[in-house]
């Protein structure tokens, strides 16, 4: 039997204490911390060793401001899966420092957390979140004139109308494809995984992730039993776990506390 618990951290205040708690659980229950380079083998290969595994993942890229995370991983000889977004940060004006990630890439595998950390799956319209950093189209036409750019307000604040279906699909593809390309070219390593901002996804976003060549995608809510919606345990959740649910994903049972 092969089981995997995937923990998600945000590297806010107290993250090192959270990591220590998980590592203590690993030692107490004789679990194995999985190197993220072996994630797909764990999911797919029938020959991967049986056992109880733990995977450490980080969302949002705050590790560059929390040096304790890097020190913790190095001190304990651990590697983690970091989901970063290469451009503007939608919540507090935080700019990703790709040089930091390049210097510390021995400690991490990398995935995309979208291009701008906007709610990619949500259609922009009259009630679109006004504090989102969204893609817009330069020029009044799409098609050959399409180019991604960044604005402080949402799409609807520029156009004052909802997106068309084609505009939404192009925006989704930009968030998915461009983030992967920038991460790979900047860090010189593969970007094989996608993490949905806030855990939200829809069928269009999932199909875009597949087409872009990612190997798997991670969520935290609205999770289905699929390699494209892998569940994780949110260490910042205010809710106490009441039960453990098992999601069978290929050759591996992914456990989530609910």
C-alpha cells in the first residue's frame, strides 16, 4: 500500500513551527518525506516502493522573505515543491524574485501558481474582483493584435463589460503557458506542475493545463479524484480536521484531513 499526505504552506509568520510540527509527525509515525522529483513515480509507477509518504509544498513564493524556510530545508536535508508566479502579485504588491529561486533551486522542484495569481477560472465581468491583477489585451481587437499586459484593476475596469468566451480562453492560456515558459527559462529547470490560485478551477483551466504540458495539477478545495485536481492539506486552514478522506489517484492513495 502506498499513501501520500501533501502539506501546503504559505510561509507566513509561524511557518517554521508548522514545518517542525510536520517533521515531528514524520519521525513519530515513521513516515518518509518524498523528494518532489519523484512525485510522478509515486503516482504512476506500480514499481515505486510501498510506504507512507509526505510531500511538502509551498504556494505564493513568500519563501524569499522567510529565510527560515530555506534554512529548515537545508538543515534537515529536505526538498520541497514550490509553486511560484513570475509577475505581479495580486494581494500585497509583492514582486517575485526569480534570482532568489535560481540560487536555491537545489532545495526545490518548481511549479506554476499562474502568471499573476489572479482567480484564473473566474470570468471577468461587472462584479469581477477589483483588486485582482488581470491580463488585458493591447488594442481594441483580439486575434493577431493580442498581447498580454498587466494592469492594477481588473479586466472589467478597463472594458466595462464581461469577457467573451474567446477572451476568457485566451486569458487562461496566457496565465498557464506564459508562467511555465518564464519559470523554465529563468531557472533553467522544468516546470511540471500547476497549482490553482485559491484552489479554484474549471474545465477550461484544467484543459489548458493539460495542453501546456504540465504533468499534474494541485488544488486544496473543490477537489476531485484526479491527477489534475490533487488534494492537499492547508496548514493555514482555521478548521480543525474532523476526518481523513482517501483519494485514489493512479497507483497512490492521497490522504486529506477534512
